[in-house]
C-alpha cells in the first residue's frame, strides 16, 4: 500500500513517481493518464468560467450568485490571489449545485478546492494549463494514499474526510506547481489535513450547498496557505500518515448526526429546518413554506 511516507521520500518530481506507480498498478500508458488529466483540467476550467459568469440559482435557491458576486465586486483587500482562489472554488461548487458538469475531486461536495487553489495560483502567476498536469497527477496520488486509510466521504467521516482530503490534495499540487520537493508537497498535504480534523458534515436540507459552497472557498485558501508554509520548509510535527490515521479515528468517533445526515449542526438550525421543510413541500398546515432567499 502506497503511503504518504513513501511519497515524501520518492525521487523528485513527486508526480513522476506517482505516475510510474499508477502505470505499474493499472497497466495504463503514462501518456493516456496525462491526456486524461488534461481533459479533467479542461473540465475544471470550463466549470470555473461558467460559474463566474452565472448568477442562476440552484434548485433549492440557497446558492448560485456567490461566485459571480465576489468576482464582480471591488477587491476591498487588494488581494487578487485571495479573491481569485475563493471565487474559482465557489464557481465550481455552484455549478455542481446547478447540476452542471464538474470534476469530483475527490467528491462533488469538495470539487471546488483543487481548481480554486491550483487554477487560481496558476492564473495569478500567468502559468499555462499544461503546467498543471503534473500537479494534478500528484494530487491524485495524495488522494489515493489518504483513501487507503479511510473512506473519502462526508457520510463516512464528516467533512474533514471530504474537504480535508481535497485541501491536502490541493496543497500538494500547489507545492509541485511551484517547484517544491516531494517532502514539501507531502508536508503541505499534512498541514492542510491536520487543520481540518473534527470538521463535521452538516449540509442544510441534505443538499451540497450550505455551507459547502463557501467552505470550498475557505479551504482552497487553506490549501494555498499550507503550500506556502511547506515551501518555506515548515513541516507537520506529526508525521503525515499519523495525521491521516488521526483523522480516520476522529471520523469513526463522530456521531451519525454529524456525518452528512442533515441531522445536526447547521442543518438543524431553525433556518436549516425551514429549508428542509420547504424543499419537502411541508408547512405548518401542510402547505409550502415561503422562505425568502438572498
């Protein structure tokens, strides 16, 4: 079983080692894998572009205007990278909420984190999409190593398993994009992951919209922050595979109400319950609830 420790000690570039391991395991041609990654990058790019251009609401009406609203707004902090990463991430997740085409990376609910971080950094620096192929391969390798220790889904281990894994994958990818070592890439993944431990999955109404859309924006920035720390040679004090083990342990301890069942957290607030009732066609007298949406 490939571990993060194996990946951390692989010869540089880390993506080449991941690619060789995958080809040996699957029998696929490396050029076919690279071509598939190019296709997925293209899909990510397309979902970002559609999401930034649209303010159409999702079926529930809870989201749909956030990415475009941020993208079109003045940059109050004069921080173009921050704004770009956030807007890209939300654009993808709002496309998902509209039933558009996205790349689950590694899940639909966490689909915005990698394109938000990786495409956002690349565009900020003026780097072409071809330079994203190897970082994407590394991201896949990190996700695979995590998945060998626990299920990557909110239902299995809370949002820590889902958005935490995507943030780890994105952080490693950004490090590779910026020329970091395998050790730095894996420690970036570990730093991103360890700071999501305990995060619950509490989607309002059971829909991957609130808090998921904004959560992808936050954790895309989180991934970039982890990459920056690792590129400065800061490392996770806890070894990376132990961090994954800790997340898996917390996931097993987490009650079912906090694992994508919509029976806890934000989903059980008065507004969350009202949204659920509205989508189910229930009101106090059995009719539809009219819930104003922003």
